[in-house]
C-alpha cells in the first residue's frame, strides 16, 4: 500500500444547535480540530438547489486514524473546511487492516 500524501490542512467541524431566542434552535458548526489529509477527487454532477444550481463533487479524504468514539474521528454528520471550501462527510471507514488511516467519503457542494 502506498501511503497517502497528507498535504492539505483541513478543519474538522461538528454540527451544533444554539438557541435562537425565539424558542427554537439555529444550526451551526463547532471546530473539533485540524487534520492533515489527502483529497482525492471523484465524479461530479450538477443539481438544482434552493439558491440556484449546485455543483456536487464527490471526493475521498484520507487522514490519519482516530479511535472510534474519539472527538477527532469524523462522523457522517460532520464536515471538513479548507478556507471557503466545505466537504460534507458521508461515510467513514478504515483504509488499511492496521487501522493507520481513515477514508472519508465526502461531497463538496458549490453554489454555481
């Protein structure tokens, strides 16, 4: 197995709900930490979205492993951020039998 090229610094964020002052909650994001990762592009497509057309780019993000239950281990409701770019995590699994790396199937959504 060729080791991944961990050359991208990504911020891992988890969803949070904060009171909106009117009895409801507003969705938000809380940074969990920073990871070095490799982003491998996959297929892309265009879809209709509320604000207009969306460009959906599937990608595979490879990062160092974190144990199950660790706050530094991504989950399907988390996301990665690299500056203005946002990658929504869809699934997480171990890359190798030794559990040294994780593969995060993700989707980058860009409003066109």
